C-alpha cells in the first residue's frame, strides 16, 4: 500500500459507514435544508 496523506480517509469512511453516520445525519431536523437543485445534500458535505 502506498503511503499518502489520504490513506486514513479510507478507514475513516469505513468506520462512518459501519456506524450508519449518513443515516443519522439525514434524520436530524435541525440541519439546514438545501433549496437549490444544484446544491449538495447536507450528508454529502
């Protein structure tokens, strides 16, 4: 495996996926909603 500044991001992503982090963020009503069709979902940001 090549050592780069981004190596830890793979493991962080796996941990967040196993925790169900995206679903948890989507279930929060206190986050601002996107009103633009070109905007990103809050969970992506």
